């Protein structure tokens, strides 16, 4: 939603996973917000600390999803039903939209479909998001490589 908590973690996790698997050059990896509230902001400090704890770096800056994203990307993955609705609504107004819009959690082998926003939570909530993103990104990469 704001592109400072969950999606920057997922972006950084997927980028590292694709790099470690030698396929990063086959992907354009980015994340964006459904709103423009935090455009240009760095990720939440708790999310950055969680990533550093797992030796993952990011230089992400928040941005809003654009109409071009629906034409450029093959996949747009989101975290919850609200974002899924917003993205599908935006995509419906884009001519030649090709992006498949899905919940990242639909790839979770533990079947946790929704990745809850940790913004109002604790470090433990950011760790849970990281763990979910690890599982989901691994499954997504295996399915689409």
C-alpha cells in the first residue's frame, strides 16, 4: 500500500534469491505502492534492520505503481485483498495490460494467503513478513524459472 514495509522486503528478498540462483538478469525486480503517500521515502527502519539481520541490502525508494507497470511487468504481486482490488481496478483502465496480478501469499507453501502490514506492529511482525516473503518468493521463483 505505502511501499515502505512489506513490498520492499519482498523486493529485496526476491532480488537476493534471484541473484543467488544466477537468474537475476532474467528479471526486472521492483516494488510500488497503490498510494502516493510515501513517494521517495526509504523503507521503514524496522524493515531495513530485519533485512540487515538476514544480510540483505536494499537501496529502495518508495514509488507509486504506474499504468506502464501493467504493460511492462509480467507479474505484479501484492500483499492483501485491498491492494489486489486496487491493482485490478487500475489494470482495467490500461490498454494492453499484460501483468498477471496475484497475491504473493498464493505461493506460500504454508497457505498463509495474506501478508499482514507490520507498520503498527513490532520487530517480530517484520520478521514474520520476512519469513513469509522468503517462502513465497522461493515458490514463485521455482514455478517461474
